[in-house]
């Protein structure tokens, strides 16, 4: 039964119920119609029968206003390529490829292809991958569907320049058959949104320090600026007695200040929380549907490629990014960090000279 037939059936049912009850008001109340609608339907039915009850007020689509088939095809193909992107980001990314379509146009195409929500786009991607011959294992599908949905945190963090404050957190990726539990150490520069991520089979203080030593500090040293402070939650991998805790000891040796989030307030570290959701939607949710991973190195390799794309190609809407990529923001504002370091060095020198003069 078509939608039009259902509409006609409901209207005829209203007329028959009113005739059976002998009470128009009661029939309208039962079926949720107004008395005005009843008498309008009755007049149409008496003059033209059931055909006259067709929905005539609904606007018919004007196909002349639709986008070209080539543009619609490009939108659908890019949606399968990046199902986590919203309509605004799809419009911006297609513009880079020479395909011009508004966010509203993207939305209209999604509605025609039943792709208007992230969940529907993921289902469509699964169907497409299955048709191409790649079938995911049941354990991977279950692990993905049970993945923890991180809430968007909106906390404001005080940050002044690149290297002023880095946010670090642990993210549980999942338990994959043949690989085991997978944890991710995440670090993000709170000013520029440049991110780093490394996968481990455990979470403890040693791996929390390892990503700083392997990925983060070499990056800042390469650009000749220091990392001044790190913000973490109060997990055991980040907090403990300095003499027995690898992470605390490493921060002390590198002269990095350590700030902790407020207890039971994950929004305090909202930048990491939001970054994790972006990774889940744009990388993990897509990667696990496209490929079966047999070891940690394979997943890390694909994650590194995505991080490189995130830092160097994906435009960011962060407070200080202004639509640029995180790496562009970092390079453009690098002078702020170097000027700040010079000012601090000069202030330290002045204070030392004053102290010497007072002693004399």
C-alpha cells in the first residue's frame, strides 16, 4: 500500500466512523482530526469519491531545481568516503575538489538516499563493503557497536600560545579478537589543536610517559619551543608519588608542570573528550568496517595516516584556528610562543640581577 493509499484510507475511515457512531465530534476525537477537516473531506467525497481525497495540498518536488547528476553522485561517493562528516564539512571539502554545493543541497541529497544521519550512513557503508566482498567478523561488529559514545564536553581552558598547555588522556579503543584490549594515549595542543595518538595493549604510567618522549616532546623540540604544562585527569596512569611513578618522574625531569582536572568533572578536559569523539566517528567507526586488523601495528599505521590528515589537511573550527588546519594554526602562531619565551627569559634575568643587587 502506497503512502497516498494510506492517506485516502484514513480519510474514508473517518467518514465511516462518524456514520457508524452518528457523532462527528466523537469520530474526530478518536482519530485525531478536526471538525473542519471532517466536513471538507465529506464534501470532497460526496462530489468526487475516493479519488477526490488524494493529498492535493502537498507540494510536489520540482525536478528542475535539483542539482546535476554528476554533483549528486560526487556527494554520495564522498559521503561513503567520509560518513562521519556533517553537511557543512562535506560542502567545504567538495568545494576543494571543484564541486560546488551548499550544505542544504547536501542535506537534500542525503534525504533522497536515506543518508541523513550518521547511523544511517554507517549502515549504508556496511552494505557497500559487504557488496564489494569484504565481510567483517561478528566480534568486530559487536565491539564497534558497543563502543562507548563520548559526550561532547564544552569546558573552556585557559591557553595563550602553542606549547602553553597540552591535554592528555587515555581512550579505550576496544577488545578485538586476536589482538586483545587496545588503549590509546592521546595528546593535543590546546591552542592549535595539533593532535598525537599512540596505541598500547595496556594503560599505566610508563606508556603515558612514553608517548610524550616518543611523539610529543620531539615535535616541540623540532620547532624550538618548550611544552610548559600538561592537563590530565586523575587516573592512576597520571597521578602518584613522584619517586615511584614513571609519569610524574618524567614530567619533573623535563620541567613540565602538571595540572589535574576537577574530580568527577570530565568536561574540564573537554578538548580531549571532543577529539576522541571525532576520532571514533571519522576513523575507528569507518576503519573497523573496511578492514580486519590482525595486530596492533596495522591499526597504528592507519591511525598515523589519519592523524596526519587531521593535522595537515582537515580544517578545524577551533577557537584559534579560524577554519585553518591545526598544523597551519601551529606554524602561524609559533611566533607567539617564541616571543613569550623571550619575555620570560628577560624577566628571569632582571629578577636575578635585582636579587644580586639586593645582596650587595
